[in-house]
C-alpha cells in the first residue's frame, strides 16, 4: 500500500526536538522589541525629571533671600503626585532664613505644663501650692485667731470657677483641696513668712471683703542696730532699747543693782537671757514709770523678751513656752465700800 504525504502548513508543522515553534519565536521577538522600547521611554522620563530638579534647586538657592520658607522647598509634578519636597534639608538650612514670626509659628508650645490635663489652670495652681508647701514645710507655724481668720477670706467656689475658666470641670472637692493647701501656707509665722508665700496668698484673697484687721507690722532694728520695745505690768510701763554688748543694764540712768535693791526684781531682768542662753551678750537701756519695783521689773522683763525676738524671730517659740511673750494682765483689785480691803470684812464684835 503506497503512503500518500500531504503538504502541511508551516505554522502547523511539528517542531523538531530542542527547537521552539515558529509562532513562539515570533512572539518572543515581538516581546523583546516592546520591552526595549519601554525601557528607553522610562530612561528618557527619568533624565527629564532629574534635569527639572537640578534647575529648580539652583533657582531656589540663588534667590533664597527674596522667597519665603514654603517657596524655598523644591517641588515637582513629574509623576503626577502631590507636591512633595524632593530634597532633604538640615535643621540649620531650614531655619537660617526664617523670620521671628515664622519661628514662633513653628515652635508654638503650650503655656502650661498641665495643658493636656482635665483642668489645666486648676492643676497648675495646685502644683504651685504643693511646691511651696514642700519648700517651706519646716518653717514654724502660728495658730490664727478668729479675728484674723474673719478679716481676710479666700475666693469663693463660684469666683474660683470663673478664674480658672474650666466650667463644670472644677468640682467642689477640687476647691476644698485648694483651700486646704492655702490654709496650710497661711499658718506660717507672719514674721518668717517668705515674700513668695505672701504674694501667693494675696492672689487668692477675696477683694469683696473689707479688710478691717490688718496684720501687725513686723518690727525691725533701727539705723543704730537697736531693738525698741515696750511692755506693761500692773501700773508700770517700761520702754527699752536692746543692743549687742557686754551685758550691762541701765534703768532710768542707773545700774540695775543700784535701782532695784530687791533680789527678786533683779532676777526678773536676766530671766529672758537665761531662757535663750544668751547672758552677757546684750546691753539694756530701760525707762520705767508707775507702780512699784515688782511691776517695773516685770515690765522690763517682758520688753526684753520682745526685743530678743526682733533680733532673732526663731527664739519666739522658746520664749513663749517660758511665758514671756504674753504679759500678765492681773492688777490690784480695788477696795469696796463696807470692806476693810478689796474683800476683807471688818471684824464682827458680838457686843
């Protein structure tokens, strides 16, 4: 039987082993030409973008004196994206050509350290008061009388809310904490209270209250370094000058031994110096009037104690404990009608 061979089209012919079909070879060649064309196009776009960046950077650097901060940053739209700086700048290069207003705008910071808290103004006030309490916690304190407490009062709750501008965020418990801290600062001894604490307390006092009772003026040494005080006892009045010296005491121009012949009276004069253990370190010049030797000597004693506090306020607690900061107010009781003396009745006689 004779085989009949027909002519097969070239694109349908079976390829030999190790050779790709003719259609595959044509597709591969077309793809290679397309990729080469795309790579050339991308390279041309990249070179154009680099030229634009170089030109823009050169122009910005040359005219930086007349441009603002935003105009000095080079920008490009080569790839259809948003305007972004295409060159990184150091902090010195960014800020060297900025004006003061632009620097303030860039460096804006909160005025309070508690800005991000719930009650920034109230929390800042409490932080300030706590720092004062820690700083002056070892200063001596003095209990205040009712008159002193009523003379000056702190701001009310509503007034404090208006000051802090926090509205309902300031609760009554916050206000109580504030008043508690202010009262702890207020009991510091007025003679030792620092100016910083005085100014802080004054800023919280209510201005609507009539300040009738003013705090006593703190006594100081005169231009000669003397402390001048006075005191009373019974019907006697004593005015003295206390100055650093060798321990001499003059009463109405005479020595203490010559003026007070009574030993008890002379002991009263040196008792304040014995309490503070400073005998023989001060000279006393006293003027007394009225009463007898007991009243005059005790009046001088109280005046000396007050003068020692002028020299050193820290001695006040020790002198107060000895009973020298409060004068004895007792006086002789007067005679009554029908009585022999103030209270003694006449002797009763039966017949």
